[in-house]
């Protein structure tokens, strides 16, 4: 059993593997670390290329595309390691990126999940959308990051270089204790893709575990490799899965209040998309709510969900704060309201 297994889930990402895999191997070559590729039945020649170019790397071949959730759940059931580090194929790692993560987790027994600082591979001075320097949510469940609030992405000037407990770690580079992953039953397969890592972090927190960002570890992420950021389908999964996450994890005392407010906010968003001539995006919001209500009956809520004292939540509305600042809101301006 290795100490840490870097597991890269691939679906038709041969072009990213060709660019980034060699540096991942070279910069992760420390004792006790193994690399595994889990392939979601790619059709772009990925599997054949891996066998020819990197015959010593273990490849787990899945028989169809199970998405992020199903792909990782199946692959990790076959891997024995103390820690799993789930890494996107469109990631460039840096020298010494693993040691701060492993050392910190070894020293902090209550830390169940952690992540590195994530910057943009396309603009290396700036944070990357999907994670930046740690993820948070507001009281309505809208996610944002230390270094990225909604569409406002900050330049990294070392303003968020401190280790910090956060609410969620990015699925682009997600380190979790294997025992915790299996205790939680892995990712929720209903999500398929998007928001599943936030849901998993929330469930870990409900069991008393902590989620951390260790910025001494740094990577660069392309982003949008599976679903483009301007995709109506991506928007659908984000809205639907966010509702599923809220329904699963909020205590009964807050659940319906939050869902009512969220519905109002989401329908305003749908109307604004229509005004902008983006009818497909507007339809994605409506479809997300429709499928949420269809799936709701299949979701099992833990009857013991009573905790409202989960930390790293912004106690206001991040959307309202963002627009009141004329879209110039920075994390440092609201940090005092996160506990």
C-alpha cells in the first residue's frame, strides 16, 4: 500500500496527458507516492497512448463514462493508499508541491481533506476559477473562493498565502484520507459532475472533520477541460447539484427557508439570462429545478442533521455583496464575516 496515490481521472483528455503527465511524474517522484490513471472509457486513443508511452503506470479501465463521481468511486475502490490525491488531467504541478500537503496532513489528525493553491495555467499571475486559495459558501449555498468571488478573479500577490481552514477543496486537486472517503461512501453518484466535492466536504464537516488549504503547495489549472465554462450543460449541473447538496446537508430548521430564497434567486437569474438573449442558459436553470424536484424523493436526508454550527460559511449573501460592490468584491473585504 502506498502512502499517497495520485489518481487522474481521464475522459478523452489525451491532449492534456501529453502536455502535463510527464511533469506530474517527474515532480511527484518521492517515496511512497504512486500514480494511477482511471479512464472513463475514452475514445480518443488515451488508453493506447498510455500503454505505449508510460507502460509502467497503472491504468484502471472503466467500461463507460461514469462522470467524475462514478469514475472516482469505482477507481478508488481498487486502490489501497493512506491518502488519495484526485488530480485533474489539465493540471501543471510545481516542484515540491506534494510535501506541504502530506506533511500537514500527517501533523493534523483532524484534517480530513486539503488542497493546494490553484492558479491559472493560462494566466499564471492570477488565481484559477475552480478553487483559487480555498473554497467557501454563503448562507444560501453559493460557492466562492479566497481569490475568486463569482466572476471576479484576483491577481495573486501573496495576499492569501496563509494556511486556513476552508469549507470546500477543489476537485481539480483534492487530497483526502482514504479511510474518510470510504466512510462517507465516496462521492454522491447522483451528481455525476460538478459540486460533488463541496457535498463531500460538507458531509465530512458534519462528522467533525476539517478541510484545509495549504498554499505552500501550488499548481496551475487550465479549467473547463470536460465541460466548457460557457456551457449551458455545465450551468445545469451547477444549479441542480447545488440544490441537491443543500437538500442533503442543511438542518431541517433552515432547509426550506434556504430553498425558497434560492428558488427566488435562481429564477431571477433565469430571467436575466433571457434578457441577455441566452435562452439556453435560462432553460438550464428551469431544467435544474425540475430535475431537483424529481430526484428529491430519491435522496436520503440524515435525520440527525441538526448542526448549524459549521464553520467557513459567509453569513451574508455573496451575490448581493458582489453586485453592491459593482462586481469588484475581493475576499479580503468580507473575511471578517466568515467564521
